[in-house]
């Protein structure tokens, strides 16, 4: 089909149509040149002759007579008939007949004809134009060169609410608000000046008759020109895509929310993400208020009521008088407010139009609108798994259009999605709190009373890794005023790692009470880890041959009498020692295999530590962060320990500040100990020969030293203890005995010999003459025990300085 601009002329116009005039009897009395061109008859060949004889094929006569009858009856006729050409062929023509009357009587008939194809094309063009202006759902606006409206179709009438006839002569953009009208004028002027069409331009418009509702139109503009190229105006096709745009925007918001909400297992962060997604796409202001138990990760009960906490808020252009409600503080909604009703009933509330000052005078601040211009409100419950966790409130103040039912549906969908993430975060928080409670109960809570070292501790859980870690440290008082310092790290994360850590820590305490050497302690721990792994494999909790349970550990024993520290490590980072002069060194301590490999030996090493030295034990989380090279971490650690005279807590914090990021990816356990030495006058030691008189000698030496120390009230019991222990050496051991008294937080009495036989406490019968010595010793002391060394054994006792234990 040819374009409208090329075929808009009427084919029946006088200068285009074939014309013939017939008298009332059907004879041809008039014939024009166009008729001759189309049918081949000159006027001399047809004038005066009957049209039926010249122009009609005999077989078409019935159809033609029927048309003539209709024409006489109606006074006119239009249709398509076959007309005979001079050469004998038939030409299909569209014919239009009109009667010419003279003095009220029909005398002649005018026939206007054109090729049927031209008539059909013209009719189609007319139908298209009629459709564009009357039936087309897409708006059509025709602008004159002077930017006045020439014509609009009925779609524009429906869009604007103004009758189409009233637009003629009005300026462009007359039915829009001034800002939108200026953009419309600029668009039309640009197309008119450049004569280049603008296709699919998306425009946001507001009508003067409905300024509260923002609409979206898709506009395509093109210039109109006459055959000479003169500009006649601009035509615009305008499609109202408001609903489609809003649907696309809602889908986009749902897609964006899927990527932004629930990125962390944190209740407050998820609530903030929900509020931020809402603004400005759906609302101008949003707040998320959750029930207090939800924010604390507690289990919810049915029914649950009470104050909520504002954990998420976002907005633009807040103008509320007075400070906004602080985030994290309890909010109590007054009865009857939309939030209170939504929270109590679990149903959404939509108030498209708010009365003036609806919430500005509300008695409870939580229900106040954040902007005095708020005119529309949505409140939806934040509910998951049948439980209401809180409410989300949306306001509109800057956007003039009110909330609609579709907006409420979208808000409910987003709140529902966020509620699942919030409930998951609440459950995770609850599980984490339970796990951390378990972990904290398994860790050292307070440094026990001891005189050997001053201790500072730090435990920093990983904030970026899921689950609990298995790092731990310990300070264990030992006999003879000694102390054991322990740092360990269980492989893996989670409850199992924490539970394994607790079992290993308990085992270390048990082994420490046996006064074993550090390498022997690690050997026993290695056996325990292998046993735990075998139990786990037998229970089907891990694949066969896959090492799941494993740990590293460093065990050190410091003696404040000699200043000697004995250490052994099992795959653990070596300790750092800082001398009193500030010199730091990484101890060359045999690494040893990690616990759990089994069958490999551990090696202990003794070092002399001057009084006031710093001994730093740590787990690999301190120097093994992904952003930090291990060697660089050790350099930073040594640099932070170069001032041993500073307060120990300050030094410990300096290490943390230097090496630990704000969100560590691994747990960090740090133990720094400053060594102490017992004064020489607080320790007394004697070597006694293996003879009967040694017991009496021991009593005399003990009495004299206790008198010197001002502990005469302990003389009787200590003499009896020393005498009994020396007598046992004489009876059951070989070689000389060593008697040592130590005065610190308690009175320590030790007797050492070269034998490895172990004394046993037993209850003697009434008929026995012996066997009551150790029983008496146990009754007179607070603690007693035996420790073994490579040279023999030592039996030790402890008595409180205040007096004898009863």
C-alpha cells in the first residue's frame, strides 16, 4: 500500500475521476477525457448510445439492472462493477452515481468512476485515518508550526479528560502542569527544527486536572511536510504506559531487593536493608520496627506483644519537628494507630489519603510521620513462619500520587521476603549466642591466683567467618609456685571445634595436675586427639581416613624460683620473648607435629628468663590474616613488645591494635606473661643424707626457718610433714633427700629424692604399726602430690599461711 501522504486524494474528485452523464433512459449524453483514457472510447463512440449496449457485458446485465434499480430508488449508488473496454476486456471499476434534478424531476444521472484498486486503496486510507482518530488506543496529537494544536484523537481525550474538539487552537502542552508542559514544547520544537523524528521517548507527566497522579507516556514524534518540503507541523504518538511502567518498576524493585536484602545474618542490618530498598523507589520514608525479643535473637512465643525497637529507617527530606526517634531505642505505639493495629492483628493497613497533621500530634513518638508533608501511608506486618516479628511503615510526602493497592501488595511481598531473612538472622543469632555461651564457659574466665607471672589475655572471635573457633589459652598454677601457660587452636570451626577445645582444655588441666613434663603433656594430648578422631569415625561422623579432628598447642611451665621456663609445641607458632632491656626474639623451639598425627615425638626445651621478661603466646589468627604476611606479622608483633616496662594490659592492647583488623577472619587468642622471681629469702633448701637422723634434722631446720619467717604457728604441722616425708625417703628410696621450703601465697614443703616409686595414701588398720604417715600429711595440708622429673620425684605439700587446715 502506498503511504497516506501520497494517496490521500479522493479518486472521485473531478480532476481524477472518469465522468459520464446518462439521461433518464440510460443513453450517454456526456463523456470526459479521463473516461476515454480508462475505457478506450472516444466521446463520439458513446454519446447518444445506450450505456447497456456499449459498456455492459451481456452476462453482467442482471447485476447492472439491480444496481440501477437501487440507484433510482435511493437517488444514488456506490459500488464496484465490471465495465467493457473498447478492446473487449472487462475493467473493474468503482462507480458512484448521483441524480441531477431539474424542477424536481430526475432528468439525468452523473456517473463518476475510478479503477477499483484506486478506490479500495483510498477506502483503506480513509479507514486508517478514521481508526487513528476515533478507535486507536494510542494517542495522536498534531501540532501546527506555531506550536498550537491542530487535532487530537479520542485516546488523548481519554488520557486528558478533555473533549477532542476543545483542543483545536490551544497551545502545545496546555493540559499538563507547567514543568511538564515546558518539556513537551521543547520536544516538539526540537523535532520541528531538526526535522528528525524522536522515537520511544519516555516522559513523566502530570495533568492539570489530576496533579496528584504521576503518569508515564511513551512519545514518538515525527515532522510533517508537503510535497515541496515545507514543514506543516509535528505529529506525536502518545501511549499511556503508566501501569506497565509501574509493573516493571515493581519487578525491578523485587529483583533489587533479592540482591540487597538478607546479605548478612544480622537482624538489624537486614532491617536497614529493607528500609533502604523502599526509598525512594516506593516511598519517601520508611521505618522498620521489630519486637525486642527478635532483636536479641530470642525465641518467640504466641501471642507476643510489647514494645518494638526501631532498627531500620530511611528517608529523603525529613522535616519532622523535633529529633527523630533514635534507632535502637524502644518504641511504643499508641492504641488505635495503624502500627498498633497492624502489630496486634497481623494485617496490613493502607491509608491512601491522610488527614492533615494525622501523626504530628500523636502521643507516642513512634507513630509520627517523619515529614510534615506526609499524605499517604502503608503499614505492613513483618511476619515469617506464622509469627509477626514487627511492622514496616511507609510514607509518601514528596511524591504527589497516593499509595495504591498494587503498592500495598508490593510492600507485603518485600516485607515477607525480608521477614524470612530476619527470622533466619534471629535464629542464627540465637544459635550463635548459645554457642558463644558454650564457648565462653569452656574458656578461661579469670586468671587464677599465682605468684609466678603477671598475665594479660585477649580472645577475639572472628567476625567474618561462620561458626565458633577452637582457640584457647590457659593459666594453670602448679606445685612449687610454678605456673603452666597454655595456648592452643583446634582445626575447623563450629560447635564440634568448640567442644573439642573444651575437652582438650580439660585434659590439659588433668595432665598439668600430674606435673608432667611439657613434651609428655603433648604426647598424652596427641593420644587423646587420636582417640576422639577414632570415636568420630566409628560413629560415622567423618569419612574414613579424612583428618577432621586436629589441633596445635604450646605448653610452657615457668618456675619463679629458678627463672627457668620449659616449653614444647605441637605445630603451634613459636613464642616471642622480650628481655627486660626491650630486645625481642622468636624462640627457637622445636616445632613438633600437630596433635592428631600420632606416633611422632615432641621435644621440650628449657630457657632462662630474667625477671620482668615478657613471654608472648598466641594463635595463628594474630599473624596469619589474609591481608598480612606471616613474617610481616611477626615483625609487627615484635615491634609492639619492645617496651616490657609498660603496663601489661596496655602492651596487650597495643599488640591487638597493631595486628588485628576490625573484622578478623580468624579467632585470635593472645596471652602475654611478665615473669616474676621469688625473693631468695623466701626459699630455703637443704640436702639431707640417707640416715635415720635425717628426720630429726629436717624437723629442726624446718622449725628454725619458720621462726625466721614469722610462721611459728605452722611449725608443728610442718615439722610433722617434713619428718614424715624424709622418713619415707629413708625407708623406700635410695640416695640423699632434698628438703625445700617456699614461702609465697602459701607455704610449700617439698622433699625430693632419686627414686621414681610413688607414695600411696592408705588407711592403716588398728593393729598396724605404720602406714599412717601420708594420711596425717593429707589431713594437715591443703593440697599434696607427687611430681616426677628425669632425676627422680618430688613429694610436695601446700599449707595456707593463715594456719593449719582442720
